[in-house]
C-alpha cells in the first residue's frame, strides 16, 4: 500500500499527503505569479526603453500632476527607467531619487517572494513587518510633501 490517506474503499490514493490535505502544487505553479510579475515588469521596461518618455505625447501626464500641479512620489519614474536602461545613472537618480533608492529593496522583496513560493512557504521578511511598512508609507508621504516645496526643487523630476 502506498503512502497517503485511504479513500472510501480503504485504498490509499497516490500523491495525497499523510495529513489528508491537498498535495502541494508543483513548483512551476507556485512560481507562476512571481514570474508573471517579472515578465510584466520586463515588458514594461522594454516599452519604456524604446518609447522615450522624455518626449511629450508618448505617455499620458500623471493624473495627480495634471489635476493639482504638484508632483506625486512616482513622478519622473518612467523617465528614470528610460535613463537607467540607456546607462544614464546620474540622470536617473535626479528624476526620482526615492524610487531609484528603493529599486534594490523591491528587487530583494521579489527575490524573497520567489524563493518562498518555490519552497511553498509563506513570504516572510523583516521588511514586510507592520513597523517597516508604516515607515515606508511615512517616508513616501514626507517625500511627496517635501519634493513640492520651493526649497526642495532638486527633488522635482
């Protein structure tokens, strides 16, 4: 008799874990979502690389900027990605310093998510704790306000 839980007639079903729960999905199914996110980000990066956001008319204006005249925390992000893909690191940093500095954090979180998904574990990280998330939200709000103040024009895209 194979390992697993017995079915109605008392014969163990193959692939059923001993605890009677559903078998874990194969790794590729668990990795589908992180890989889809990576593919979407890569496709968007390719589009932004070849359709220059520095030229007006290629992308819509930021809705927050259009409605209020103030920059949002993401303003300059498309131009930052375009500059990075063309090797202009200094220009990219100047367009959105916070997004530039958070890119390695986002990369780490994606890698952690992928690792945990491959192992079938829940995603855990110090960066995902309530205090860390509250700190990031607070940082975004401060950055949002400060980049629109007259003395902080260097933070404007």
